[in-house]
C-alpha cells in the first residue's frame, strides 16, 4: 500500500518532483502546502488538495508521510512536527543548516521510530548511476568537481534574493557534490586539507574551494555562484584513466571518446524521477550515509 504524502513547500524544486512522485511505487501525493497560493508546484500538481498551513493540512488530512522542500533552516522544525504527528519524512538536501540540528532531527526520528530520509538528488543522476557501475572495479585516484551557478548578482557576490534561503554556495551545492562523489569514492575517513572561500560581508558565501584527502585519493570541490554559467563538470582519474564528466549535458568521456550520454530536457527532473522510483530512497533511506555527508559538510566551520 502506498504512503499518502503531503508535499510541504511548493517552490521551484517541488516542480521537479512531479514525474517521480506520480510514478513512485511507494509514495502517493495527496496534498500540497505552501504559503503562496500561486506557488510554482500547483501547475504540476493541479489536482492535489491545497493548504497554506502545513499544520492545518496534517490535522485535516490522513497522511503517512511528508516531503519537505523548504529553506534548510526550516527543515528540522517542520520535520519534527511531522514525525510527532506520526508521519515519515523525506527532506530535500541538506537536512539542516547546522551539525547540531542534523543530530537533533535524527534523535527525534529514532525516539519516535519514524523514517527520516534526506533526498540527495545528485546520487540519482543518470551519469552518476553509469559512473558508479563503470568505476566499480577501478581504483579512483582523484576527483575534481566544478559547480558553476549564476546565483550571485554582482561582482561582490551578492546572492540573488530568490536564492538567499539556500544558505550559501557550500551548504546548498557542496552537499550535492559530496553526495555524488560518495557514490564513486566512498568518503569514510575524508579529511579536510584546506579551503578558500569568499563571502559578501562575511555572510553570503558565493565561492568555495575545498580539498580533501580520502583514503589515499585526492578530492577537490569548487563551487562558484558568481558566473553566468550553470555548468557542472568533473574530472576523475581512476587506474590512470582520465574521465571527463559534463553533468549538465549528462555526458561521460574518456579522452575524446564518448562512453555515455543521456539526452533529457530537464536533468533535475530525471534525478528526482530516479530517486522516487528507487526503493533505496523511498523504502529505506540511508541514515548512515546522510550523517556522514552532513558531518563532512559541516567540518571545520
């Protein structure tokens, strides 16, 4: 029997949930909640019951689970309320904006016996699923990830108003990179070697470069929100072979040879489709992996 789902947060990200949730073997979207009646997700979930207040929605409806797509600083309080009302919770990454909040959320989940799952969508990208299989028997020596987004709107890196709630370049995009890399280079034992960061007035982080040592391999993650591009790329060295990944185009090349390509109109929708139809996410989640990734995310902060 499918879990009856309340979607809390009807912004841009929730729009990408539609195809996956509608095809999920375990989850059945029933209602949508957002403070704005004209939120973007209503266009892709036109038949769902709508609420402006999630607490009112939970009291009026009969739900088994909630899917949260909110600013990270809101996740734990809303998730806690849902779990206390008997719902399992699926939360958009990151689970929270501090290490302490992540721990608090899992303490509540364990105490109540509820499933709390962080949705790391990049793990479910088509090119990542290909790389996970392709590199299975190879020794990964280094990974460099470059994430470029146009979320800063001035040379000083002032974050666009519609992106301020994401919490900055590392909190929002760093967790994406970590979750993807963990699929091809397990991050147990990762140690931060150094970082370079730029922020407006010490608050809005718009650029970060972090280097890690991971069990003999090197990892570098660069997030730059001050470029006009939205390109995501990686270079991987494994068994002496250099592999170039264009995540934006969902292509993988070795030298000039194209070894994988998946042409899709909307890569994010593909990520969430793969995630919501996967029993690894919907039935189990992975608390251990989530705690590891958040520990690395918040290390040396």
